[in-house]
């Protein structure tokens, strides 16, 4: 990844280059931004620029200075095999690596993943890529020890040794002291680039030892430009994708080429709400069983979708249909659903879903969680508008 390959974020790119040029390189930086904003891609472009032996000046037409793309260091970056670029990321046991998995075991797959997604992939994409979608990945204590070991060697090219830690909030609590220690007393000429979508889930003591690099959602005009350059196999208009993706490039790609990418989520949500409304206990339990059997990230995705639908239902009465971000089918459902989600019960609906998302992240028992939610919704759907 070079700066010029990253969608939008021009101000941030220029700021990053300025800090390097003025020698204000903080040894620990936290790149944080929402899914699909490009936080990992930016961290990689930053690392590449630092390692490049003959960086290019900013083009006259606008944009930031950038790595050259030609020098030996850049050549290695093409394949993410630079000897002074290291990675730590969440992993879990797989049939190939059943015991004590560490990032190193997955390096080949990791390179594929980052190069294929150009740094815009999400955690669920990564889990799917290595076949652990039913588990929660972790950065465990063995990996934290690996950081120390790796950084104790001299750098190959005499420059910085750079350690990229992706989704650092997945750091297992027992591993935190090791990382903290090395952040406090970093080996000479080392750089930590921590990347996350959820900065509030990072242990405070770690966060306080980093310089924050805030990555905003991609601006609509930048997204528009990026999408116009790629082939659009589907029927969706670029303007609609830009509007629905809300600055998330991964989401924009997902929306591309599909009439309704959330169809499965929609159909399940509709079924769930119907069963809750009708109070069909046995059917509800069957559905709960299906939902509980899926991976955590898939559960989170469904709960987030449900939250979105509840909010859209609440907003429908306020701002009308013209501003709705729903597909025709979703809108049709929401029209019938919105009378049951009113100011009297809507906030409780949303709160229950927000809490469920948090609990899912903390490994709550999914069967109990979905059962409780179903009971709560059955009760809430009977609350009449005041
Ligand atoms: Zn170069």
C-alpha cells in the first residue's frame, strides 16, 4: 500500500508525512477508525514511506509525498515481506495449528488477506479467511513474547523496525503487561503501529502510551471517485452505494453487484420480529438455536442490522420515507413494523440490542442472550404508543 492507493484521507496523509519530515515520529501510534475507513492501509503506507529509500515529493496536482514504489524496500513491500516489518493479529486454533496458535503461523494467509483486501478487510473477513468464523480470535501471551523476541534483533536495513498490531483490542488480558512494558521501554529504533476499529475497547494504560491517529470515514466524493474506477457488476447505482456505505469501503464493495446484500439478515430479522409479536415460543426457540450456533462476528452483524432496522423504524415517522436508507423490501416491512416501535418503547428496543452487541463481544452465552432478547421484544411489542 502506498499513500496514493488509499481512498481519500488527504489531510491525514499530509499530516503523517509532515510528522516524519519534521522528525516527530512517535514510537507508538494508534491508528483508529471505523470499519472500511482504511486505518490498516494507512498504517502500512506510513511504514512503507518510512522504509522507502527514495521517497517522492508531493505531486504538483495535489496529494501527499509518497514511497517510490521502485526501491528494494518498496519491492519487498509489494509482497509484504520486508524483513523489518512485523505483524501481530488475532488468531485462534485451526486444524493446521490446533495448539497455541501465534501470528507467525498465519503469516502467508495474512499477507494474502491484506493484499487482497488492500488493507480494508474487517475482522470477520479475516476469520473467514483462516476458517475460524465460529471462534473469537485473540492476541495471546505467546504472541506478546514474540514481539520482544523479534524486536531484540538488529534491524536488517539499519532503519526502523516496525511492528504493526492489528485489532489490538483483541489482546488477551494476560498478554497486556508484556506489551505495556515494551511500549514503556521500547528497544532503540522501533516503531509500534497499533490499529483498531474499537479504541474504547483497548486497555486504557495501553491507549495512554500511544499517540492517537484518528481516521475518519471516507468522504462521499472520495468514495464516489474510488467506486467509479472499479467495475460494477450489479444493478446498484454508485450514488446509492456511496449513500448506504457511509464512508466504509468494505461495505461499499459488498453492496456493489448485489440487489440487496442484506437480504438474509433482513429475512431473519423479519421472521424474528413476527415470532416475537405472535409469541410463538417453540418456533422462537428453534430460531434462537440457529442464531446461537453461528460465529460471534456473524451474531454481531445480525444484531447490528437489527439495531439499524429498529432505528429506521423509529425515524420513519420523524423524517418520512424520502430520507430512508432502506431497500424497497425493507421499507415495505418497516412501514408495517414502525407502528409497533414508537417513542414509548423504541429506546428500550435499541438499548437491548446495543447491550446484546456488547455482551456478544464479551463472549456471553449466545443461547441465553437471544432467548432473553426474544422475551424482551415480545413484551416490548405490546407497548402501545403513548
Ligand atoms: Zn521506495
